């Protein structure tokens, strides 16, 4: 794959690549880790039917990136087993692996092997949850000991890469399993391992409501980054109210207040999906009722926690502690406040969500950044003045405004730094400065977005739109320091 530095010389930020300069950057056919006829057919269809050839090229590179580079598919004891790495880190995140394969689900009806591969992801996730429901990332080799064992004060088991408790780590596998069932009608992966794993999910959620003490999970790390929990590894106190504590955000950064609102909304929805699966697949009505009751507890607590913003009116906060402490912000990593309609948690036209969206996409959000070539939500995880491609994509996926969608497409088109792929974050004044050159979730999500636009607003892909007015103007509050090596800060710890 050509490096960003090489392609930068041929790339003009804000204009994109010329039609004759689309290099072959996708993994060669013989080196692809998994091949799907249905995915290739969709790529060919979109390439042949849209006029924006740079977007077509990006779709060809990005949408199959998870299959091309991260999937390890095998048959174990006669059943599919699929280990999916996140990209530049050789470990499987429950969140990332779910999000990476989710966009392929609608294609399973035309590709049985693709369906088997995703079934294998569900089965592998069950194994991971049963190993440790508090862990967020795992190794394929269940005897491998993590490098973090030297620095992390927690109950670190072999086979666990990282043990950061995040609510969404247990929500994403439910979401994937539910939509797999809805798309395919297949119930094969919902065996005794799935049942045991799902019971453990509910047990863990209940423990982290902390109504009977702080629970078994503790975490501290010998690091200066936002990776350690205070007060003996339990985090700052929160007042029990039915919500679930999350020690870490989807970015893998520690929460400030343990009640992470987007993740609690996600849990509320996931538990309702789990209850439906218990009833219709598992035929376990007691388990279904337990999941439904827990979902309702979370729902009732959430209804008490929207707040009045002096500029935007009633909004959802990002984090609270139950004592009146509130953190008003948004982070690009999903579940985010911006992503709630994408996760089917709130209606796209919900007034509180729309107010919250305005906050998240404004300078009232301390992690919303503007630059010469783009604007969008970033994350404390990657520092100030870095926009996330996932944030721009999620903005487009949750918009019904064709102008806003077109602006998102254009920002994505002009900030891939000539690589042909999406990244974690980038400097909106100099997109050549980016983190994570191989981030499969961002790539596949980009493909999902373009596919949705192709279905709903194909005309937006038939011409190259003008750069958005707000993103084209130079920023007045963004400072960037030149880097000797534009890729020097690619992080190995996410």
C-alpha cells in the first residue's frame, strides 16, 4: 500500500484526486483474507452507476476492508468461528468486530459463506464474553498474556488483550446477533454458549448498577493518559438510580462521571432486543422478563436526566453522576450522542435529540473542531483539533438534510490524505497528519454510508459537490504544529 507521504505530493487538499490518478491500494486478490461474491457485486454496481469516481474508488477500497484485511474465518468442531482484528492492533474488540461486519448483513441472503462468516463472529464473541464480561478486547490464542498485564491492576486473564469495562462492549454483540437473526432467520448460533453469555451480560449490567456495593470490577493503569480510575480503581462515586456504570467510554478513555448516557441508551435498546430473542428463540420467558425489567429500570432513570442548555434548550448530557454532576460534550466514537438514531435508540426527529445534535456540532461541544478542509466531532483520545472520520460519517448517517449529507461526503472525499482509506482522526487543517492508517471500522462504516446514500439520494454521488462553506473557511481557533514525520503519532494503544 502506498504511504500517505508518497501520495501527498500528488494530492491537493480540498480538490481530491484527479480521475486519472486512482492508484490500486486495495489488497491484491490473492492476499485477501475473506472473499464475498455479494460484496464484490455491490462494489461493481456502485462503481458503474455513480459519476463521482473518487467516491467510487474510495468505496472499492473501504467497504471490503474488514473482509480483505481483518477476518480470520475457520470451522471449529463443525461450526463457524471468526476472529476479527480491529486493524493495526492484532486483537478483537467486541465493539469493533460487531460494527465491522454489521454493514454486510443485508448481503447475506445472496451469499451463504458471508452469512457463515458473521455467524462465526457471533460464536467467537460468546466465547470472549464467557472468558471475561468486563474485558473489551481479546486474543485468538486464549493462552496469550497481554502486554498490559505489566501495567494494569485488574483481574487480567490469559486470552484478554485489554480489560476496560465499557457498557457498549456487551451491547454491540446483542445488536449484531439481533440483526443477524432479523436478516437471515437463522437461529443456529443461539445455542447454550449464547444463552450462558447473555445471562452473564445481564448479570454484569446489574452488578454495574452498583445498588449493592461497587461490584467486582476495578481498574488502574500505570500511565499518564486517561486510562486509570481513581479511588482504588472504582472511579468517582455515583448515586445509584437504575443506570449502569461504565468505567470507560467507547474511545477506551476513562469516564469522568460513571453514568455514560449514550451507552445507557444503547443498553436500554439492546436489552429489549435481547428480551425478544429470549422469547422467540430461547423460549425462556423468565430470562426475557429479566432483560425487559432491567431495560425499563434504565429507561426510567434516563427520563430524569435530560437537562436545559441555555443556548439549545433540552438536551441529553454525555455523562452524569447522580449527584448533579453533568458533563456536556460529545465524543466521535459510537455510541455517541450523535449516533443515537443510528443505533435505533431515539427517533431522528426527536426534539431533544435535535437540540443535542446542534450542541454536538457546535463550539459548545469542547470536542467539535473546525479547520480549512473539514469540521466535525473529535475525541479526548486523540487530543485537541483532531476530527474523526467516524464522526463525519455518523453525522451523515443520522441526517435527513441532503445539503448536510453532501457536505459530509465532500469532507470525507477531501481528507483521506491520498491513501484511499478512512482514518481514526486527522488534523482538519492538514489531513496528512492522521492517526491509524489501518482502522477497519472507519473504512467499513464509510462504505455503509455511501451505500445508504446510493439507495436514498443517488444524485449526490453523481457530481462532485462544492466544498461546504463552513468547512472551507480557514479556522480562527485551530492551531497545528508541523510534524517531522506525518505518521509519527500512530498509536498502538488506540
